[in-house]
């Protein structure tokens, strides 16, 4: 294949960027002392840091490949998936986030055991690992496709190299490294994505020329309702908008870990709203616009960008064309590397969290915290290796967009169904959850084997393609099948007694009010006062290993605090985002006029 020529300067800039970002992340993660720190960063970060980090995770390397490719093929309708995030926002903000945060749910499988039983947990663990490893594979394949026009290597070689870098980085840094690295990369990602749009407009000769050289179809915000088979509105809505977006927000362990890394439920909600309402719309333009620019250039002069150009690598092709200097081209490629690290590091860390919390720990006999942390690091490397195999498999499918869509349609529906019914329907039973996974998987398999019998009634008139029958709309069939199984089995099962509802307190939408009490471990103090600020010389470290602070009587009154209350302690420098902060219980009143903190609190804060 033809490669884009580069000089040593290009590689110096790219390498320097990678080492800078990796070094910054590892610097912030140097105080990891437990799996709590490794997976959740100590649950202490501010909303703006979490929000930008979530953007970099959601708009990852596969987004540059997926949405730019569809922008090149179909124009502005490539962004329609991002228009589907609004409708589940209230359910996420006021249902799912407070449930997992207050009930201290470390993973989706753990939630399933507490809501149902261990069998449901085991089934969800397998599903979750398949989902996360598949995401890793898609990300590796996407980045390989974007870098191949520059490197000229075999795509499998590129996949292996970038996977090794990501796996080693995450195994050393953990969640704190990811959050701070993703913040840096999120800023760079947005800037680079908008920069290529500006450079592209200038290359074409102005916005008017750009707009005039897009066809009417290219300018439409939505694709045709049911055609063509590889990109239509109704199929994309159910696969990417509903199953994909809901699955990403509610069951993606990497996103869940972002929520749990926030300093409070309020900060998790703020981060989510900022991400969906502000960052994602900007990110949509950032990842899609190179495809729009390519479409306009191809319409003006097909000799510059032929119609036969591989759409998966269109970002790199456009970046090489519109950059007026090699340093700018290197920066734009570095943004893609940033997107790779943002998505891959989160998914690798999340996979390790599920493997350690839901597989290793239940099977081991009280492993020490150091052992769990060591296993977490080794597991990060293992899931990276398995992700490489998944990338090789997806490479045989065809386009990244369709491979990702088919993967989502098959793996996600049972888990999404059980989560939603479990949250919003207290009567939904353990037996129904088990059968939703088992029979749901059976019906999904039957739909793959006999699509013209089972999937066609849901096809909305989309053309049947034998090689890839209804890659997207099968998500609707799979969701209907799983939901029907869950509802029917629950209705045929006798109503649970009152003890059942007591056991699931705080785990459903209707019992969220019990969550704060569980989180604190005692009744919530409703009379808490305002926050206080003190100088460093007011703090005294005492020889105590408990996670407690001891306040003098006047500060106890100012806070309206009682012994056993939960307090958030932070450095006053807001721009640190919570890295110098921690939570601690308030102990008995201090006998001195100083604030006494335990060594444990000092080490974590």
C-alpha cells in the first residue's frame, strides 16, 4: 500500500508527546496504595476533571475511525448517534448513578449478586468481560487502521505494538493515571479535531466552497429511514443509539469507574451533564469533520481523494493533505494516539477490575491488599493480550463501523435488559434474570442462524444482505426477545415476600433514599453546616491507622458534625481536581485546639 511520507521530525514530535502523556499519568498515580486507589482513584475527583476524562474515554480511537469514515461516505448524518443520548439522561442522573455510588457497587456483576444472586453475577461477569475485551479489540483495530497509511506496516503488527504500550502503562498507573491522562488528552483531542476542520476549510478555499461541494444528502442530519443496509436511521438508532449508548452509560465498567471516582453523587451528575450537553456535541464535530472535509474534496477533485479510498483511514489521509507543515501533521496524529490511550487504558483497567473483583477475589481465600493490587496489574496485561486476539478477529469482518455495530447488537442486549428491569422493577426476580441471560443468548443465536424468520419482522423494510443480514436492526429483535423473557418469567413467578424488598433496599429506583445511610454506615446527619477552611499549621498527624479525623469542639459546631459523620477533606487549590483530597470519618472531639488526622488519612490525601 502507498504510505504517507514523513521525516525524523514527525517521529520526534509523536514520540515526545507519547512519553509526556504517559509520564504525567504515572506521576499522578505514584501514590497508589490499594485496589481502591488503582481502580477508583480514591473516590475524590472533581466534576470537571471527571467530565473531560469521560469525554476522552467515550470519544476514543474507534470514534475517529468510525464516524469519520461514515462522514466521508454519507456526510453530516455520521453524527446522528450522538443525538440519542438525551432521552436516558434522567434515568442515569437520578437512578443509576446514586444507586451505584451510595451502595458502593464496585462492578456491574457485584450489583447483580446483591440485587439477585451469585448465578446472575457469574453470568454477567462473563458477559461483561466479553463486552470490555471486544471494546479493546475494536479500539486496537481502529488505531491500526488510522496509523497504517503512515507506518505502512501490517495492521496486525501495529495492533500488537500499541497494545503492549497501553497494557504496560495501565498496569503501572491505574485509575488515577487514567483520569489525569484522559483530562490532558481530552483537551488535546478537542483542539486537534477542531483544528483539522479549520485547516480543511482553508484547504478547500473557504466555508462557502466546502458547503457548496456537499450534496443535499450529505447535508442532512439523519440518514434515510431504512436504506442503505450498511447505514440507515432506524437500524443505527436501535443498535448505536439505544443498545450502544445505553450500554455504554449503564454497563460499561470504564464509565462506571468514572462515576465511582467522583468525590460525590453531585459531582458525578455534574460531570455527566457537562459531558453529554457540552463536551460530546463538540467531540462529535471533532471526530466526524475530517470525513466531511474528505467528502467535499472528493466531490471537487476525485483524483485527490478517490472514491476507492479506505474510509477507515480517512482521518489520516485528510490530516496529511490539509496540514501545511509536518509539525502540525505530527500533532494531529498525536491526537489520534491520545484517543487510543484514552479509550484503551480505560477499558483495560475496567477489565482488570471485573477480573479481580468478580473472579479472583471470590475464588481466593482472603487475599491481602498487596496481592490484589499485584494481580490487578498482571490482569491488565492479560486482558490486553486477549484484546489483541479480538482485534485480529474483527479485522476479518470488514468496516470498523459494521464490526462494532454487529458486536454491540449481539453482546449487549441481555445485560442492558437485566440492568433496566432490575433498577426500575422491584418485582423482577432472580429466576427471570438468569433466564434472560440464558434464553436471551439462545434467541440471539437463533436470530443469527435464522434471520429471515426471526429478525425480518423487526427489519422495518431494510434490505436483506446475505453476507451481513441486518447487522444493526437485529439489536431491536435481541432487546425485544430478552425483555419479553424477563417480563413473562417474572409475571409467572409468585410475588416475592417483604423480606425480598428489604434485601434490595437502595438497589432500585424506588429505594434510592436508603442509599446515603448505607454509604455512611449510620443515619445521615441532616443538620450539617457549611464547609470550613483552615491553615496547614492547624493540622496534626497522630499515630492512628483508622480512617478518621478529630476536630476541636468549635469546629464541630461550625460543621454541625457528629461523631461518625463522613467528611470530605481537600486542598484549597481547586485546579488540582481532587488529587490532594480524601474522605474520612469524624472521630471523637479533639482534646487540643488542632485538627488531628490519622496517618491513614494523611497517606491517602
